[in-house]
C-alpha cells in the first residue's frame, strides 16, 4: 500500500480526506484496541490532517495519542 | 494538561478493513 502523502490527500475532496486518513489509522488502532478502534479513530480524526499524517509516519506518537484517547474515553465513561 | 480529544466524537466506520476471522 502506498503511503498517504499530503499531496495525495490534498487532491481528494475535503469530505473524503478524513475518510482516507481514517482508513489508514483504523487497522493500526485495531491492532492495539480491537473493541474501541472505531471510536478511537473517530476521536483522532478531529485532529488536523497535517498532524495526522505525521502520526501515520511515527508509530510512537500515534501510540501515545491512542493511549491518550483511551484515557479520555475511560474518564468520560467513569463520569456517566 | 487537559486532553483536546473529544470522547463524544463520531465513531469511524472503515470501508475497506475486514476483520480477520
């Protein structure tokens, strides 16, 4: 699979861009948090595209963000 | 530091990903 570059992304319609990034993020997140993958991906997709592209190239920062999302979700669920 | 991530974000539905059985 070709890497998702900023120029390839920019060539896509705006509403497609998040979907394209999500398709890349989802399998990576699914490896770590199978049950929460859809939710975590949705949360991360609210981040700027430029930052998301950097995360796709940096497993360390992606995993840090995934763990942050899980912590936010758990705190949110604990409040309910 | 408070996280900027939103726990109410819409869930993402992948088009192409299929779960390994």
